C-alpha cells in the first residue's frame, strides 16, 4: 500500500517522482495524491465494491454479509472522511 502520511509527523505526503520502468523516463515535481489514494485499503476496497455493485447498498450488504444499516454507516464514514480532504 502506498504511504500517505509522514511516519515522523503524520503530515500528508506528496508524490515527488514517477518513473517508467520500461524506458527509464522520470517525471519530477510536487504532486498531491488523489483523494481516493489517501483512504485506507479497506475503504478503497469498499468504494470499488460500491462501483461494481452499481451503488446498490442492498447488494453490497449481501456480498459483504453485513446488514444494510452497517453498510450505510460505512459509506457515511467514507463520505465524511472524503469531506475532510476538501481544501
């Protein structure tokens, strides 16, 4: 998993360099990570399942073997977390 926070001070990390493994081209700069990459792996997995389920929380609940209200609460937590990343 991609680290998103500094291990020393917990500030958000930015991407400084990207490299093509095929030809060796390297792009340097100071780029912010996309918001969805700043979520935890389980949160990213939840969003992926949400998309694959066409946004059906009922279907997600069945696939995750959780109650509908539990899945709704998980979604609300992610929505709130995403809101905290707004500038």
